C-alpha cells in the first residue's frame, strides 16, 4: 500500500474467504488468527548473553516492529509470547514458571539459545537442563548465541502457529492433559 508521502507499507494479506461486491466472508478462526499473528506482545525473560542478541533484534537494523511485535510487555498479564533467553539457574525455575502461569491464555513460548533449550554448555548441578522441564515450549531457537536472523525465524514460526491455531485448541482435553503433565491447572 502506498501512503500520501510515497512510502510503502506492508499490509497483512487477508485470509481465505469468499468475496463479492461489498462483502467478504471467512471463518472466525482465520480472522482471529490474522489479528493475533500480527499483534504478538512478547515478554522478554532474558538472563544472559542471548538477551543481548534479542536487544539487537529489537533495534533499528533488524527491527522486530516489522512483525507487529515492538510492544514488549514486562507484565505477564499483558503478554502472550514468553521469550526465554539465557541460562536459567534452578533457583530461577520457579520464578519463570510463575511468570508463565500469570500469563493469560492463549500464550506461546520461545526458547532462545542453547542454554534455555538444553542448559547449553552448563551441564552443572545448578543449571536447569532446558526450560521444557518446567513449562511447555512451542519453538526452540538453536545457537550459542543465535543470531538476530534466527530469533526472527523463531518469531515467524510462532506467527505461523498463532495464525493456524484453532480458537478451540486451548479448551481441548489434549491441551489440558499437556498442561497437567507439567502440574499446571
Ligand atoms: S546459549 Fe550461549 S549465548 Fe546464549 S545464554 Fe547460553 S552461553 Fe550465552
């Protein structure tokens, strides 16, 4: 779309549907998915070096705002994407889990980097060997540290999940059973 000043702005494509003169019909799932996908509010849970890569991802060169995610939330209640970046000590585990539990559904989780995903090089008694031991994870971003392009790739994968997720998934017995496995009600 061209603006009055001549700059071009990317417009999200409309979902599949049936259109004619003066009307457009599609399913609720697709409209909700489109809106959610382009307005993800991340909560950065950054504890170490991978968090610095995230800062670069937010800055002007990589500009995460292009994906509708420039509004970071430091309150779990106003966030729908938990981004865990860095080494998570076992002492930090309960805090991470509390943050996850305070987020309202629907919520998604990205594990950024080797430390968050598997403990990374810190195979020690004090480091959690992957955040998926305490909370469910939707997308893993590999690397130590991952480059901003990889973090953006993780965001795009989350966007795909968000866009295609059924609005009923969170009420399904399978989803509840998955949370129950983590001891989350
Ligand atoms: S994965 Fe590497 S860069 Fe990221 S927090 Fe761990 S040690 Fe640091």
